[in-house]
């Protein structure tokens, strides 16, 4: 089962505009001011995955808001782990407890599940030697449709939400949480030199943010309501391919 991620109508319109487009097609859109949506809400949300996305209902009761405008409160519950940014495979040495189950529940499958090049683009804090011998036996290093090859669990910016169980227990299960995540261009843009570094993802007040909403009912039935991992932000080169 995969939970639903809720977004605004504006964000969904952006996702619809770029869904299915490759890197080159998005660049063509951004070249024309009439079609450029790179600054629109939702542009850096992941869409071309099995991530289940729906529009937040007009009458939704948003009971809790997590925003960098209140950094002290935000830091208690929202973080962007450096060691979970980028390509994370199932045998990575520093995975949180039940990470595979949790991130699949919230995010579904990855864009690059069938691309062996993801192995060479692993997070430097969580990389290891993935055994690709089964692919070599098949005579290819591109198509990964084999259960003998380690699974790619996440690949974008994984956001961690912690300490929510006590906050949501007494809330209406049909209510929602709003989470804002800063857009850091040095990580997500075309010039993303910081992406594979050990640098922390910067979180400051007054940054451009993407936002999404989680339903309380989905949190309560999640593998661990106190440890939520959502692979939610994509970087511009996500579907471009890997260089090695």
C-alpha cells in the first residue's frame, strides 16, 4: 500500500504540465516565458513515479503547519538528512530502522529503479559496492529487472518527519498536516555541485518552498507514525542519466 501525498491545485497544474517530460523538454519549456513553469509551485515535487498525488480538498481541515518561518518548531519535527539525499540502495550501511518499508509506503517506487547507472550516483555517506554480476551475466548494464540486484529505495530529497504520534493522536483522522520544504538551487538546479557532497541541505527562513500535505489517517496507519520518510523533492537532472 502506498499513501497519498496531497498538493494544492496550483502545484497539481504544474505537475500536469511537466509530467512525462524529459530533461530536454523541460528546458524547452523554460526557454519560453509563455510556457516557463520552473518558478511555479510544484515544479520540484516528484511526479513521474508511483508516488500517489491528489489535490487537497477545498474543505480540508489543515490542523498542523510545519514551516521554516518558525525554525525552532520546524527543526523539532522536520529534517532533511544528508545521508538520505540521492540514490539509496537497500543494503546501504547507514539506513534508519525500517527505511525501505517506510519510504515505499509514502513514496512508492523510484524513477530510476531500472537504471543500473544509479549505482554509480549513490550518496557518498551511504554508498557501497552493489553486486551487478547478474546484469553482466545478462550482457547488459542498463536494464535492472532482476530481483538479484539490490533495490533502489529513494533518489531525491528524502524528508524526515519525526515525533508526530503524540501530535496527531487526538486530531480528526480526516484532517491534514502541511509541510513546507525549502528549494535549494545548489542542490536541485542545473548547477547542482552540492548534490553529492556531504553538505547539509540548507534550511533558512524566507526561502522558496514546496509544500505538501499528509492526511492524519495515513500517518496513523503508516509503518511508524514517529518516523516518516518521504522521497518528495526531485532535482533537475533526476531523469537525465548518470555520469561515471
